[in-house]
């Protein structure tokens, strides 16, 4: 219910996404790189595995510095525009709806279901 079933197929393709979602299998670094789930990986035993070294932080800071140089309003609006370029909002809402139905049908999360029922009742009562 976090958008994974919507976003994953967009990143790795429908077939690979179905394989990963239905099997729940682990994805190793090289496969993640190949299917575009990751953008980089470092070999085992590389300097990046040394304790207290932080390549991810260093890369994030470098990217941040680069992005800070660009026109911010344009970047924010371009980013926002990508969210409206496809029906992702509707798909995410549908995923959440289906997730709630799963939770309700499973009986495993009765407290969560009760909470959402209360929220729906409050919304309904507020509208009246």
C-alpha cells in the first residue's frame, strides 16, 4: 500500500515487477543494476565497504551541490509535472483501496481495519 505495485512496473517493466512481487525473491546487486532498480553498486571488498566511509553520503552531497546550481522553480515544476504525466495518482489510490480490502479480508489486521472504519465514519459524519 506504499505505491510499490504502481512504481515498480514503471521502473523495471511489468514482467520483472510481477516476478519480484509474486515470488518475493531477493534481488542481488548486479541484477538490480541490470533491471534499473539501482543506479550503481560497488564490488565486495572495495574501499566503500570500510567502516565509517560513506560513499552514499558523499554521492548525495555531490548531487545536492549540482542540483542547487540549477533554477529551483523550474526544477520543482518539472518534477511536479512528471507526476501528472501519467495516471499514477489514480493507480496509487486504487492500490491503496485494494490493500485495504486485503487487510480487511485477511482478518490479520483487525485494529487497522477498525481505525480506517472510524476514519471513514468521521468523514461521512462530517459531510452530513
